[in-house]
């Protein structure tokens, strides 16, 4: 998940369950609920995400996205880091899978390390906090305090969303995390 978070933040310039409530504003996409947890709390992986925060209050797109995290890398991770990302939106009582378009959506990355290698320069906050944004990820704890990044995208349509990132190396489990959010 650390690699997915690094790719998301670097590309825009992803376990303690929590709920974040945002105030109502007409021009904002507001998060009514947010949770983040391992796919299987009993199955410890190489990446142990101990916290994930996002804001501001309320989220407004385009605009700033504040993200912070703490990740413990139990053992070094290098290529090939196979990552399967699934994104779904609830339509009525049915979950609809969001297709992969331009490496955004429900995508399979045969080697996320290869994708990360195209980053020409790590964002300043990553560098300042010693958080790598390219493989290999050495054993250790990496923390990014709440940091603001500008996101140039349209508003999220209202509704319930589900995301999952499942990472493996040569078939071996690295980590799997679920994220749910409700936008109103």
C-alpha cells in the first residue's frame, strides 16, 4: 500500500480504521464516511500501514488533498511488485467496477516498481521526510505528516465507493488494504 500511496501522491503532483466527518458546503464534494483497514487483519504483510489520514474539511476538487500516513516496511520490497487495484461505486444496490482508464481505476500493475521508476523527482515532502517514492523500499518505518497536494480533477459524484489494493511479489503476499468512502 505504501507503494500505491507513493504512486498516487507522486502521480498527482493510500491500518487504523477511522471515520472522518466533513462539514456541509454546497460547492464541495464532502466525505460523509471514510474507513481504511487490512483486507484480512490476521494476515500480516510486508507493508503494515499503521495510519492514514486525508482531508481537508470539506474536500473540494479541483483543490488541495491533504494526506498523511505511517507505514512499517517489515522486510525490503523490490521488483516485481504486482499490484491489483479494484475501485467500485455503488449504483442502487449494485457495486459497479470502475474500469482502468489511463492507469486510473480498477487496474493491474504487473510491476508497480516499473511504474514508479518513471517518476523524475520525488515530491519535496517525501524527500524532506525520508519517504522513498521508488523501489526498493528498505526495511523501516516511513511517516508522511499531513501534507497538502493540489489535485486537478472534477468532483467525485455523490455515492459510496470501495477500493482495494492487493500487492504480491512472485506470488508471495506483501499487503492488501480496503478503503471505503461515502461522498455526498
